């Protein structure tokens, strides 16, 4: 058996992009550093994409008071000094956490509001407790902005998937803006996933939420005076889910087993129960930088079942070869093909 080719993961690239972000933010960037950065960007197209995403998150901080700039850089420097002692992913976790802490340090600058930009890299999950006591869990490759004021709690899911455990506070509505919808809750637990077509999936595992259609584009962060252009569409109770991709926003009941499967990612797992292989591969690819191609439509239609770790793509591929009439083929460019077994 040939040796498995290990690709550099998106998490590793994001760690490097984070390091370059804080380094280049310094006022005294040397010519040597600039040349080194230019060379790093040219090494791999993924480097530029990672820098673009990191820059967007970083630029979202620019609306804060300039007085926090020195504190932010100092915090990032401290995080960098701690990184070598905590393993492969610790630098990214430190950066993501410090972004949130830097923004939280400027709390009440906007008449009692707390603004945060929270993010995860590909293949990572993260729990964050907001200032109101609500707990947000971010899934892989997710960007979430929060704007909590004394009158309303607004969160903007820009990318990915998140689970919300909302602290009870009837005086302050809890609104999650995502794609073409807004989800409103008071005290409940629910999950929101933003699809690439801007449609939204909502699953409620406790309490009740209202899903509203958003008839106008989401406002820019500095224009969020009120959630305009909204129409109430559906109310969901625990054990129900909705996708805005359906024409009638139909509410579908989900069993406790289905609910556990939907939320398994919070435990670092992914569960398949008869999904087509093509769908299972698309889901697994959310958690890895590796690209997997199903080469035959008959193979794509094969049904897949089982529980897999989100950080073990190789285990998933090994499971496919053991349970299905398929074989895995790797090419020199790093692609992995799922072929019919001859």
C-alpha cells in the first residue's frame, strides 16, 4: 500500500495567515518581512484566500476607537508567545480569542454595546460565552459578528454554522441575522446554518423561535439602527426544523435521534444515516482542506451510514473502502478520488 499523502490543512494555513496579519499591522514592517510575506503568498493560492478572509475579519475591527489599537497588538503579541506550548492549533485559537477579547475591551463605547468578531478555521469548533450569559458554539469555517446593546442583542452570521444557547431576557430580543432570514429568540437553544446560496437552515432543540424573511440586504455594521424589511414567516418549537430554501418555509419535525445527529458536530462528530455518498463527501469536506472527488455516478448514489470524527478524514475514507465497493485513488496534485472497485 502506498504511503498516504498528507496535505497541509486549512487550519495550518490560517495559523500562518493570522501570524502575518498581526505582523503586517505593525507600524515598522521591515523590507525583509514584506519580501517574506510576498513569497509566502505566492507559494500556494490558498495563502491569498486565507489572508483575504483574515483581512475581512481584521478590518471589521476598524470601527473601534483607535485607542484600543495598542492594546490589541500587545494582546496578539502575548498570544504569539504562548503559541508554541499548546500544540498545532493553539495559535489560531489564541488569535480568534484575542479578536473577541480586544473588541470586548472596548465595551460600552457605543452607548452600552458589546461588539465582537468571532471566527473559526476549517475543521475547528469553538464555544464563546457572551456578556449577557448566552453561549455560542461555532462550527467549522464560521464568522459571526455580535452587537449586544441594552435594548437588543443582534448577531450576524456571515459564514458557516453556529448553535445558540440564549440567556433568558425578555426585555432584550435576541436576533440572529443570516442570509435571507432573521431568527428571533428569547430563551432557547437552536442552530443556524448559512448555505452558500444564502438560504438558511434552522433547527430548534429547546424552546421556541420565530423565523423572519429578510426582504432587504443585511445592513452594514455601522448602519444597524433597526432590523428593517422583515416579515414574520414561521414559529418553530423544540424538535422542529426549517429551511428557507423551501418555497413555503415548511416546518419539519425531527426525532430526538435526528436532532442528536444534527448537533453531533458540537462533540467533534458527524453522523450519516443513509445519505448518498455524494452528500456525505460534501459534508466531510466542510471540515478539511482536502478535496475528494466521487468519480462515478453509481458510486455517488451509494448510501452511507456511521459516525465519524470531523478531524479524521482518513478514517472516513478507510470506512468507505471497508463497507462499500469503492477504492481511494490519490493523484500527484493532492486530489482524492473515490472510484468503483474493479
